[in-house]
């Protein structure tokens, strides 16, 4: 048989390599920014159009390239950063594989302009799909500018695979954050579609963090510093009371390179043990310096994992350093004190009989009810729109849920096998029903029904009720709003504000009234009926977290996400005890929902057990 093995032509090899290096616009951003840093730039400008799909340009004032180097830089395995294998063990640069530019040039239109500071003139090169189209001597500033246009122009499948601009821009911004945090003394500017998203001067690490994540970050930072022989730790952790539901502000940098490490993350978690509620995560911005010899250098270009020689020691040092800082800055006692404040009764009440706590959210909140809630003293009456009276007529078949009698609710989904008839789920004797609702472990509401028992998860049930309510408001765009006595100014990071802007209209449809929206803060003058001022930031934090996690793509509905998120924030928690009336109200409202069976996140809201089932169990 004839020989069949051939070497792949360079442009094919490059395209294949590109598949690994360049997954999305943010990968290009990372590579270009890192090259600029390796070139010792002190000022770096990132210009992006259409989330990087149309243009990604990085301009630096670094050391530039000669004409020959400029040409060579696009060859595979062309690098100025290592010369022999030994160099791999003392890497002080970001790049070393000499793959990035070759890969990028294989799948985009690239324009490079570069000049050595010592030269009069610079060089310009244009490349399309690995082919040099033009090279000429030009007037240029010292440093390098690389523009990457029409990413994946020759790989339509990859191009189509890209997510919405919102999602891709978020990846780009994440990458920008990481690089900018790792190098606070380098000045960065970042523009998207002509508007300036970041303008970061050369500054110290604390200032950089505050610049990126917003002014409110400043007060929450606790410095961490530990200098040992094997490891230097500097940076900050967030105070425990500022812990977030999302993990969006967790950063490890090892030798100025962003990395992910579940193991080290665990060490931080261990240091915060007992200080943070479950489901919340501490923020951290930690810079670790280790001897490059002690880490595995064979880092994949797109991966951010890293291997340490002695992880256990790092774990122990990191944990104790953070614990020490939290103690030193008196964080732990402060938090304990606050907890006690929340849970302790004043001395004068010590011997009194405790009464069941009232449920604020549930009692009167029903967006479809005609009456306004009246007992909330912390709000002025505001500009309630006189629209609530029309709700019911718009919802065919849905009576004002507060008036629905249990015995009237038709439920056809829970019939026991063989009993296909649709019927009233609850026994017709309402008096009996009233007596047979009770709460189990402050989590489940148990009630009798004709065929047996129904067990309702109070949190999920309430989420369903609120979710349908908000969804209606959002679709009908007729929410009622209550004006706040004092406008509420809230600070967020630029990136968070961008996200909020995307759902601003929907938020307004639920009753939020925004007066000013600036780059890092906004002012709210009205909130939806039934939402208290203190709940606003809880709602927005949850919402940001949900938008971040529930990556919105083509069939993403902002209204749905918002309704779910608000329902989650405002629903009755497990562990909250409910009076009999409250329990009944919840049950009534649940079965007045269109979809009472499942929570907004598709989990069962209740289960039933028929008398037959019971009997079988007793056999
Ligand atoms: P690597 O960074 O792994 O060396 P790249 O493909 O990213 O590989 O870059 C190839 C080479 O091009 C680099 O080693 C460097 O010499 C040169 N280069 C790339 N970007 C710049 C820049 N912004 N300024 C100066 N030189 C650069
Ligand atoms: Mg590189």
C-alpha cells in the first residue's frame, strides 16, 4: 500500500490549534492583553465592538516589535519568551507557547501596527486566515496595536455557536477584570461600542478593586498579608456580612496570573467557617506569589487550573492568614454581636411568653387584590395607579384569590388511581379544613383533603404564588408602585449596572421607579407594592446573581427571570412559623395559581397521600 500520511499544511494546523486557544471573543481579549503586559506596557487600551464579534483591538505602549519580529510573531511556536525547555521552570511571562497570534490570525482578519521605541517608523501587517496580505512601513506610536476583526469569519459553525452579545460581553468583561486586577499599576481603558466602560489609572491594589467593583466595595475589604518562605499572600477578603450569593468576586492570582482552584477556595471557606450563612460566599481578591519552580508550568492556554507542588502547606497558610486577618480586624466578634442582636430578646422580655413571629411578606401582599396594603408604615402612599380593580376581569376564570374558598377549588391532578373525576380537592366542610391545617417543622403545611392528606412546601408554594403574580404584572405592565419617602441610592459595579440596565424596563413594570442611572450607582424612588425598602437590595442582589448564573440566550425572557428572581427573594422561608390564618391563606393562594403543582424552578410544591395509600401502609 502506498504511503498515506502527510503533514498538515500550516494554515490547517493553525486552525486546529485555534480551536483550542480561541473559543470566544474573550479568549482573544485575554491573549492580547497578556501579550501587552509581557511587552511591559504601562498603558493598555481595549476597544471592543459587538462584544468582540466585530472588533477586538488592544493598543499598548510596550516595547513593540521590529519588522521581522512582527512578521514572525504570527508563525506557530514563534515566541520571544523562552528559548530552551529549562526556561519553562522560571517563567515570569504570561505567554510562552507562541501560539496565540498564529491561532488568532488563522480565524480572523488581523491588523498589526507596531514600532520599537528606538525606531522612527513602525510596521503594519494585515493578515487574513493566516495569509499575509500586506506589510508596509508606516508612521506609528511606540508600542503595538493589534486589531482582530470578524472573528471566525472562515468558520461559520464557530461563529454561529457564539452566544448573545450580552453573554459574550460578560465573558470579555470577566477577562478584563482578571487581567486588570492582576496588574493594578498598569493603566487600562476599556471601550465597548464607543462608550467607555472602564478607565483605570495606575493605582494600588485596593484602589483597583474599588474602581472595578464600585465604591461600596471599599468598606468591605479586609487586608490579608502573610509572608512565608514558600508563599507570599497579599490582598483582601470581603467582610463576612458582605458575603454574596454569587461567586462573582472570588479571585486568586498566582504570580499575577488568574487561576481557579477549588482546593484553595475551600481553604478560604474554612477560614470563614461559622461567619457566613449557608448559600453565601465570601468575596476575595488574593495575590499569591510562589517560586515558579513549585508550580506546574504546563498550563493550557485557556485553562486556569494550576498544579502546586505542596498544596497542603498552601492550604494551611492561606486559611490561617485569613483567619488571622478576620480576627485582627475584629470581624468575628462584630458579626457575633450582630447575630445576637437579631436573635435575642431584650432582657425585659426574657420571661414573657414568646408569640409567633408575624409573616410580613405574605399577609397582605396580593398584587391582584383591590385593597392597598395599609399597615406598612415605612412608605408614603405614593402614586398607586388605580388599575388594580381591573385585574380580575383581565384574568378570565381567576377570581380574586383572597376570596376563593377552598371548597371551590377544582383540582384534577391529584386524583387517586382510577378516580378520574375532577372534583374539589378539599373537603367541603370548611370548618374542618380550618382545623386541619398545621405546620410541620416550620417548613411544610399539612392539610386534609377529601382523598387524604396534602403536604405543601411553604417556600416553594409561596414562590409559585409570587411568581405568577409578578409575571402577570410584567406582562400587563400595570404594576402599582409605592413611592419611597426618601429616594434610595444604591451602588453597584459598572458591570452590575450594565446588567440592571438590561432589565430596567422589566423592573419598572413590576413597580420599581428609577430616577437616575449612573455608571456606578442609581437612585430608586418607588418600589413595587408589598416590597419594603430593606428588601430592595436583597432583590437586586438575587437578580444579579440569577442573571449571571442563568446565562440568558436566544429564548431568554427577562420578565420570566425577573419574576422568578423576585419570587425567590420575597418568598416565605423555611423555618418561618406561620399562623393558622397565614397557612390557610397560603394554601388558598397556591391553589388559585395556574400551575400550583410546581415551583417556578420546576420542583414539586406539594405531595398528596391518599387514604388508600395510608391503608396500604398499615397493612
Ligand atoms: P507568546 O505570547 O506565547 O510568546 P504569542 O503568539 O502571543 O506567543 O506572541 C508571539 C510573540 O509576538 C511574542 O513572544 C512577542 O515576542 C510578540 N508579541 C506579541 N504581542 C506583542 C506586543 N503587544 N508587543 C510586543 N511584542 C508582542
Ligand atoms: Mg501571548
